[in-house]
C-alpha cells in the first residue's frame, strides 16, 4: 500500500503546481460526512510566494494504525509540510505528533521580516501538504461499500488545506484489491483533502486574493440544484459538452451528506475521478480530467498542469449538447445512454470496452444504463482452453451481434468481445474498423487458425477427423467411455459399434447380425426400417441342441430320469435368459459309446442365442458336468441340431430379412419396400385364383406352340448329321 501511495503522489505532483502546491461493486465516497466533523482550522498569516512550483505532498504512515497486509500496502508520495498546528487529524481523534508542530506566522504576506516562528518540534521539512494515512475499520466503514475516506485537518492563512488524512477500511478492501481500483480511490480521496469539497467551494480565492464562492444554486428542470460556476471549470464544461450557454456544472444531489454537494453529477460525468462512486472492478477506466483540474485551479491555491490528465480520456457525455446536461436522464431523445431493462437486458457499455447489463445505481436518478457486467471487460485477458468466438485482450472491444454459438443457438443483440483493428486508408484517410472473429466448426470450443480443424469438442460430443459430432458418423465408432471416433473395418462394415469389426451395417448385399455379415437375417429376426442390422421381430422360435457326454461307466436306463432332473436344474439356474428348455432325448448314443442330452430352447432369437452362449461358456468351464454315485459324466461339446421351428408370429408385418437387390447401403431402408416372404399367410381364395390363372396361362402357351409347328414345312434328313454320328469314337 505504501509504495502505491508514493506512486500516486508522484502523479499528483505532475498535475499540480503551487507556491504551497494534485461497479458492479462501487466505492461510495463519504467525504463530507467526515469533514464536517473535523473542519479545518486556520493558523495566522503565512508568507505568500510570488511564483508557482510543484506541490509537495508527503505521506505520514501512522504505523500503529496501519496494519494492512503486504498486498494492500501501496499508495502516495510527494514532499512535506512547513506549518502545522497541534490538531486532531485522523480517525478516532488521532493527535498529530508533537515533532510535526511547526508554524510560521507573518503579519505581511510579502515580507519575511514580519514573520515569526512558533514550534514544538522541527516540523515536516520540504512539505506543502502532509497526508496522514490510516487503515482502521471505523463506523464510517460499516455497510461494506466504503473502501476509504478522507478530509483535510488544517488550512493556512488563505484557506488552502495543508494537512489531511485518508483512512482505508481494511475489511472492505479484502486480501487482494485491484491495483487500478486502489489507485483511483486513493487519488479521489486525496483530491478531496486538497480542496474538492463543498467545505472549500465557498472559500476559493480569485486572482486578487479575495474570497469568492465557486458554487451557486440554480433552478434546473424545476429543481434547485448546486452547480459549479468558477470561470476555468465553466469554460472547460462549455467546450466539452458543446454547450456555449451552460450556466454551471451540476454537482451530485443524491446520496447522504458524504456524497451530495462534493462530487460531480454522476449522470453527466460518470467516469470522472470525482464522481460519487467508482466501479472497483474498472478503476483503470476512471479519468482525472480537466474538469477537476480546472476546479482546483479556480481555488486560487493551485496551478494545474492540463497536459498531465489521465491517459484514459474522459468521453462520457462529450459533445452531446446542452440538453444532455440540463434535461433529465429519463429522456431518451437527449440521453443516449438510457436503456430499458424490459426491452434490452444486455449490451455493451458506453465506450464498448465491456459487455454490460441494463441496470440502475444509487446515483443514477432512477435511470437505467448499461453497466459493465462482472468479469466481462473485453480488454482484460482471460486464460482459457477455448479460443472460439469471443476474444479478451488489450485489442478487444465489445460488439452487438447475432452470431450463433457452437450449439447453433443464436441470440438477438447479444454482446461479444472480439479482437479489432482500426485501419486507415493512406489515400482517402477513411478509417475502417476490422473485427477479427475466430469461429470454429460446429460443437467445437478450441480450433487451430484454420477454424475447420477442431482441437477440442464440447463435452459429450465426438471428435472425428478434426470435427465434432453428436455421435460418430457413418463408418466410424467410439470405444466405451471415449469420445474419439475411429474408422470401422471398411472391407466388411459400412458402420460398426465398439470395435472396428463389429458390423452394424455391411458392404454389398450382406446384412449385419450380431456383428457379423450374413446373406440374410436368421429366423426370428428381420431388418426394421432405417436400419441395416438384424433385430428381433417378435417371432418365437425353438432351436434344438445336443450335448455329448463321456461317462466313466455305462449309464443305465434307470439312471436317465435322475440325470434329466439334474441337467434341467443345472441349466435353468445358470444359463437361461427368459427362454424355456425342453428335453427331447436323454440316453446313450446308438452310434457311439457316449451319453447324450438333446434339448430345445424356446424364446425370441436373442433369448435363445443368449441362453445357448451361456450354456456353451459354462460347458467350457465344466459347469454342466453330471454325476451319479461312482460315476462322473463329463460334457464334451454341444452341437446344433439343424432344426428351427416357428412357435408363434406377431400380428404386425415382419420386415425384410435381406437387402433388396437394388438397395445401396447408404440409401435409407425407408426408400425401399420390404418383400413379404411368408407364403403361408395366403388365404384359400388367393390359392384358388393363383391356380386358375396358372391353368389359363399354360393352355394359351400350348395352343401357340401347336399353331407354330403345324404351319412349319417338314425338315429333310441331314447327311451331315449322319456323318457326325458315324465319326464319333467310343471307348
């Protein structure tokens, strides 16, 4: 904090010369509330200088009351004070040190011979203004909105402040306050101590050294308002607002006694350093402007260096005319910053440096304007893995647009921060603003300079060939728990699942069934519309199997019933998936010495095949072995008895079991009409009509052949044919 205070004093040193001497979360200034409790006390007359020199402001850190953390201890510098009387100057009635008590009293302002020295100590050498700096949480800090406050404690003979204090509210500052915010707030409070206060406005000195009032009460918009009418400040305002007949510069009339009367009117000079509230997130965008410098120069105590105004130029209200200053801010025709939150909720702030929201504040006279939204300053660099769309950095500005985002959602009049460049034509002098927008492909949040090459997709979107998809495209697959697509085995599959070789659509006329490519779907399955993969069609099938067992001893016929029960219990408890089992034959094989179990599984195709797979797996692990007392019967293998029966068919039509000959894999199945191969579904009448039609067709064909043959002349015997027969050799 101390180093920042010293830095600010250097800034003020450059601004003022004198013989003796310049949201979102907002800092609300309560200056007047303090100064009225500690009015400056004037000593006797002091020697007046005949030429100006840089003001010397020296900070005195009251260490026992300045216990901020290291990150916050930064603020002012200048030179030191010459005359101070013993006086309370600071929060909690702090008394200045005895060694600072040093005063020179003169009966003639232009004669050193008339001066006498009265002192309790050496004073503060080489100083024009002593600033006592505190960091104490006082009652003035309550509410959390005041970060610092200040006042002057003593003036010299012509009314100029020569000592003051600033107190920082430790709890309200936090652990890591923004540098620019602290800089702006501290400058604001020091300017109050130097004389920017209604306690001093009525005691300014003109060029002849006479007291005059820089503030008057005028009737504006049917309301009596305090306005600044000092000559230099009024000249600046008339030129700035483009209002030659301006009578005075409005002072703030809202807020408590700590704000009203000692700040510029917020609605006309919102970003000026002496506005009543400072956005603590945007301290960089506060301007020490010629308004404040001119007013302090009009005090008669300072000579302002107007070339040292802030690098951030004051723009609010510039050139908007008399109606902007004198008419209420509720008039949209004369107040261009006005917004309606019911119509336009978001936009850009007035200088297009930040995305903003339409809102009002304590000093906006009830008017809504676009206030910068939290963490949406376009110039503030942001660290992010994303590089699509908005850009934040020193060359970025806010623009209103209807650009779609990565999810194809478009917003009307939404604010965006984009990089921009001002390009000036060397011939015509015409300026063009170039907006640089990096738009990645759909669903992509990070891409290379070539926006079509995506490096990172949105969460739950799949990346394939540097593009993003809601699911892997045709001919590609993703492994479980992965969002990276890989190519299928294109020699077999046109689409696949989980692995490159598990086909869900096959090349050529083949169809996919459980990951393999077959000529047609098995019984119990067909191809539904918009698919190339065989699925259950509601048909209940029965499929028969035979398990071959090796028995250590001959199985007697009397043992078969026992083995049946054991087998059925074993299989039913371990293998079946909603399918049923029926034993067909149990006994010794007539052709071999092996024992056999023949059985059938009944259910949908998936149920039957799943049960069969489970049985096969358990057989390989010897979990379908049987036993009798003194006889172990080991399962050797399982084979399919090529017999599949249809038990029942669904009432709905069954789709095709193979691809139509004209179907191309990439064409939707919905474009081809599947053929119904179930001839058993023909009615008796249909069979009779088919028979009659066939008989008629056969009769007509025979009649045509008879007519053709009866008209043809007889063919003579061919000798060549006879020779051919004779030339044939037989073995």
